[in-house]
């Protein structure tokens, strides 16, 4: 699916009263099936931007279009359905639910239809090497295992857009590479659009387009 933004801006009102602009007039156009990496220093606004593109947060101004649909002009139930059917999101800090097992966490995005996703969840447990951990709780997993569970959860609905915020952050090289491979292969298999945020130059180099951000702006767009 294609993702476009038109003059997208986001600001927060700080306690002192002044607005702080976190994203400034962001214009992007990501073609369907394209793999894109956002890079840039800490605080540049990368997570804020992909949370908006993943329809989990709203811009203050401007538009985000998915396959031409002006998402934030549509109802909350549209946003919800769009997320459920088409979007997979791997968070910067995996956000696994501590009272749910690995298998249950993977099924969270499709909880109301979880029976239909039994085979898919088993397939993802195998792909992520977590079958033997499926009945364990997140606190019983290593960092890399938690990251892999978060990836499986992002892929449960075979999304047409995959967002991954620092998917290989804090992982050793080998585990990081296994996650990278899974992400890139899953996107390719499903002809999904892949939007990554990463500080890892090697991973960024494996995508079609690298977009550098600084101070809430896009400063360089390289294909
Ligand atoms: N809820 C909020 N209220 C106020 N300011 C916020 C809020 N969320 C984020 N910010 C600010 O927005 C800026 C951008 O944050 P963001 O998390 O998007 O950065 P990032 O580029 O993802 O950084 P990192 O590489 O460290 O993850 C930061 O200065 C942060 O303090
Ligand atoms: Mg971030």
C-alpha cells in the first residue's frame, strides 16, 4: 500500500504554554511494496512520525494518505479497521503485555478472531524460533526473544504495511541479523510496504530509500 503525507506537522503544548513543534511540514511518498528506512539523531521525531503513519497518533496539521485515503479525515472506526487489517507495528520498546504468554501476545492484534489465526501463530512461532517459549511470559525471555515475539505480533495479520521502530536496537549482531532477515523476507513475501526506523547503517542500506531526519524535518532523501 502507498503512504503519502502532505505538510504533516505535530506539536505538543508544554506545561509552560509554548508549543513545541516535533514534526514540521513532512512530505513523503512511499510507493506500495517499497522498503524505506528513516534515520537521524535521537529526538529527531522518527518515532513520532511512524506512530502517526501507523495511525496510532494524530498529526496537529496536514494529511496522511494510505492508498489515497485521507486517513485522519475518516472516523475512528475506519482507523481501527485499517490498523487491524493492513498494519503491523513493531515498537521501539517492544511493549509485550506482561500477564500474557508469548503465544497470547502474538495473538493480541487479532484477539477477537484468534481461533482463525491459530495456524498463522504457530507458523510465526516457528519462524521466530519461539515455539519452545510459547507458554512463557515476557519476563522469562531474553531481550532478543522479546524482540522476536514483538516481530511475530507485528506480522500476525500478514500486514500490507509493516512498521518497525529500531527492530535491531540493543541486540547482538547475530540476533539482529535474524530479525532483519525475517522482516525483509516477510515484507517481500507479502509484497508489503516496509517502513523502518534504525540507527543501524547496514540495515538502512538494505532498503530502497533512506530518509534522514533532524529536528522534525526531512533533511535528505536518498534512493
Ligand atoms: N508526548 C509527548 N509530549 C511532549 N513531547 C514529546 C512527546 N513525545 C515525544 N516528544 C518529543 O518529541 C521529540 C521527538 O521524539 P521521538 O520519540 O519522535 O524521537 P526519535 O527520533 O524517535 O528519537 P530516538 O532515536 O531517541 O528514539 C523529542 O524531543 C521528545 O521529547
Ligand atoms: Mg524513537
